[in-house]
C-alpha cells in the first residue's frame, strides 16, 4: 500500500521536541527537506530543560489549525509527548520503534502524529521509519471502523 512519488512531495509537517531530542529534530528536519517537505519547527532549540507536555500541546494546537499532513513529536523517549498528544481531541499519536510499527501506524491506525525518542537506541535510523510512514497509505475498510471507534472514545470520557 505505497503512495505515489507525487503524493510524497510537498507535505507540510509539524515537528517539535523537548530538550531530550534537539539533535534528532535537526536531523529529521534536514531529511524532510531532502524529501521536498515543508517542516514547521515549533522548537525547542536548545538543551535547556523544558516540560514535554507544553511542547506537545503547542505542536498539536498548531496542527489543529489545519493545512498540515501530520506531525512529529520528540522527547527523550517519545513516551511523554505521545501520552500528552493522545489526550488532545483529534490527535492519534503513535510511538514508533521500527519499520513495522511505522507502516502500521499509518496503514491501520491512520496516525496523525508520530513520536520518537532522542535518547532511544533504535536499530534503524528514525528517518527511515519516517519515510516508511510517509510512503504508506491508510488501509481503510475495517481499520476505518476501528479508528472511528478510537475517536468516539473522546465523546464519552
Ligand atoms: C526529560 O528529561 C524526559 O523525561 C523527557 O524528554 C521524556 O523522555 C519524557 O517522556
């Protein structure tokens, strides 16, 4: 379920990190530019400590203004930003750790945010996981029913 080369281009992507992933954010932004994407960097820009929930909320609120294809959230582990993002209405943030989860996050969960950790030792570069996510299409059908059920949980909690 790959998307065409044309669909891969000109994606507008929100990206933000806390102090635990500033270098990773820089690496990802460079990668996205080589893929003809337009990353919107919401900070942070130094390793001075900040609180990751603040970062996730800023990025998700910007995403919800519209016009973005998806968002990337980073902290030391990716856990804190993904936990926070998933409390915000309309956000489905997937914590990715390999190529398989990168693919499934789009194909089965139609994630609109993906999260990584700047202090995590992954077996493959984060940029490869992002590329896999970007080139995968949502599979729809039974997965649409399940994703709809995820979003319905927002209404009853
Ligand atoms: C910050 O020290 C660290 O807790 C944060 O980056 C993240 O890993 C939280 O989930």
